[in-house]
């Protein structure tokens, strides 16, 4: 019987990503992570700003990203916000999420 083909790095990455997504989805369903979020009680405006004309997007969201940086449930939040078009979720800006969606699409298309 021939040996199984070695798993490629992309396949391993996809498998790990699916596993983590499953774990995070279970926590999201339980709703427990939100009570532990560093942003709990902060004004949501901080995380859902519109960049001013000529302003760098990174500067617009810098304070929100800083709040997320030390958050114990950052990965849960990031997972929850993956499909969102607006706002900072888990320290990830809308621009960063859009770039990740494009990379994932290209990876799957190739």
C-alpha cells in the first residue's frame, strides 16, 4: 500500500484554521468571551470610526487596536468579526480583514 502523500503547508494551515474556528465558534455560541473582553463598557464609537479624508486608516483605529492588544479574548473577537466590513474586531481593522479575505480567495483559487 503506497504511503500517504505528505500534507502540504497550506493543507496543514487550512486544517489548523478550521480546528481553531470550530473551537472559537463553540465559545461564541456560549457567549462567554464577551464578558471577558477588554473593551466591555467602552464606547463602541472607538471601534467603529470612519477615517477622515486624508487620514491613515491605521491612525484612525490605533486606540482601538491598542485596547485589543492586551485582551484575553482577542482571538474570539477576531473570529466573530471575520465577515464584518466595519469596525475593529480583535485588533484587526476593516482594511486588514479585506486583505485577508483576498489572500484566502487567491489561495483557494490556485
